[in-house]
C-alpha cells in the first residue's frame, strides 16, 4: 500500500479507538502498533504525529503516547463587524479596489471530492511528478555543508547561473534573482513596476493568478486580446496610448489559457512597442519545460534578445515538478533589478537554502532530462486523447486551437449556454472543470471552459471524464436557457 495512504488509514484507526482510553491514558507502544497493524515504524510515527497535530494525542520522549486533554469545543465569539469599515477605508479607489476574487486561483488548487475526476488542476498528477528524483535530490542537498545556513539574498550563485543559461542570450547570473516560485516572482515584479492605482496591460484571456495579484496590489488590469498567434501588437499599441500604462504582462509560450504561441515577429514587435512607450514587458515563461513532442524548436525567451532591459523574465520549476518545489527566477537588466531585489528582501528575506540546494541537485542530475522527456511524451499523449475525445463526443464545444505545449485545452461554449450551468452540471456528473470567466479582466466574449489533462491519472480517466461531460452537456441543453 502507498505510504501516504497507510499513514492516513492508521491515523483514522487510532482516532476511532481513542475513546477506549481515559484522558492521560497511555496508548500501545510503537512496536505494538507495528505488529498489530503490520505497518512500518515510519508509518506509525507519522500517524501519531498527525494525531499530535490535531491535539488528540501528546507524546513524551522515552515514555510513549498518551490521550490528550480534550479541547474546549465552544469557540469564543466576537464582533468583527468593525472590519467592514476598516477594509473599505484602506485607501482603495473605485478604479483600483483592493478586494480580491481568488476564485480562479482556488479552482486550480482545490482538491475535488472523492470520485470526481479533476480536469481543473494546474499541476502535474503525482504519477508524473519526479518524486524519486526529488527525494534523492533532497537527500543529497541535506548532506551539503552549510545547507541550513543563510543563503545570499539573491539566491545561490550556481542556481542563478543555471537559470541564466536556460534563458540564454547575454543573461548572466548577475541578472537573476531566485524566487519562491512564479507567483511570488510576479507579485514582486508588479509591486516594483507599478504604483497603486496604475493600469497594467494583460492578455485577454489570461492567467487568473495574475489578475488576482494586480488587484491585490491596487492595480487596474487592462485587457489586450490574443489570437492564435498570441498577443495582437496593433491592439497593444492602442492600449499603451489610451492608458499610459508602463507595464505589460504576457505569456509568449503556450499562453494560459489559450495555448497560443507568440509568433517570433510579433514578439519582437511587442518589445519594440513597449520600449517606444517607456514600458516594461513582464515575460511569464511558465510553460517552457512543458513542451510536447511535436512542438519543434522553441523560440528563445524575449529576454534573450533584449540588451536594453525592456523585458523582466519570470520562470519557475514548479509546473514541471511539484506544487511544493516552489523555486523560480526573476531576470532583469538595469536599475530595475535593484528595485526587484529590494522588494523581495523586504517581503521574504530569501528563498530557504535547503529548497534551493534541492533544486540545484535536481536540475544537475541525469534524472532531470529523463523526467522532462517523460513529461513531454505523456502530455502529448494526453493532449491527443483529450482533444480527440472532445472533437468526437462534444462537437458543440469549439476547440479553436490544439496547443503544442502546456497542459490544458480552452473550449468555447455555444452562444447562450450559461457557463455556470455547465460548470454545475459537470460537477454533478463527476468531473471538475475550470470556468472561463476568471480568465477575463473585462466582460468575456462568450462562455468558456478550461480542461486540464495534467492532473488526471491517465488516458482512461480522460475518456471517462469526457463521457461524463457529455452527460452534463446533454442535461444542460435539455433545459430551457432561462432556467
């Protein structure tokens, strides 16, 4: 049995048996639990630690585990109504409210109920994560001298050098800051480049986490539409002129959610337009390590051909590894790098050294390239399975673009079909999908769904998920649209 499930099962059994013991009563020894439940000592230790964390058990070194004093089940109630006034008077404006809707972010982080197939997630299924390679890297990192000492605030030099080589061009380690993942890097960047109340140009549609960051910082997201070749430069120029914005955030490679690849000539034009307007381009290069087998040679990052410091580059290891390996990078040239560094130091000091050492061990091992090849092959197969199933079984849903990288498909609903109705029907049918509305900073052109094929266990589950979506769609279409 998988170790994690064994821990959960043992903790449940011990929790159910606690009533047999009086408060302060001693539980069986670890050796007795190992023999009784036929599990390892590590499983027993972790199950007891879980009960300790829940306040049900206390442990005494050298003596054993005991039933804890029960906690007061009646929480103290208070009056928090004063916060409504305080939160509405914190300096926010009508144009840039501070209230944050995290719905779109939570949709990719939530764990669906048991029995529900997850097509809404934003990370690799555990079966695709390099768990053994990460465990081995963590073990090697733990043996490095000084692993628990304070790292340089900019990050370990060797790790910064690795990120610089990945970007290419003239980028060096001196241009790179190690961050706690891509979300933290984007947060730092927007805080550095735009004052509260300022406009920031974003792709439409775009990643909900970016919109949440902007709004939490008091910024005003302004949409710039994308098509099959990515951001539209002629509309970008108009948006800069109309708003006076000094920041554009874009995802040139396998854009989330459309999967579009920014054409190289458009990429150069985007940087030229921004430079002429005295603006920065924040390049969120989140999916470079999620290219599919048929992607062909990938275009270089915008930052690789940017000697003038227009582009601030963001990348991360998280999407290609595990949600918990939150290690990323910011790359920039010129005075802006010092501002980025200062804000990151004030916010979080630095990324923990053990995590940086683990990331360095991982990307420097032969297992890293093997893992990327395996992920590429499996994502390709899953994409083909999901796209074929959608086209065959869900012809009412438009699939304008099949991406060659990333982990999702972007579907347009038929005109007049309520997005919320489809979302609810899908969940009742046993499949979780991401709604399209949170991906738009303004009114969407139509209802959409984003289907992720990275978080499922495989192609069999993809087929079953599409079958359930067919059932859900039939139910929605059978009802009058005004219900």
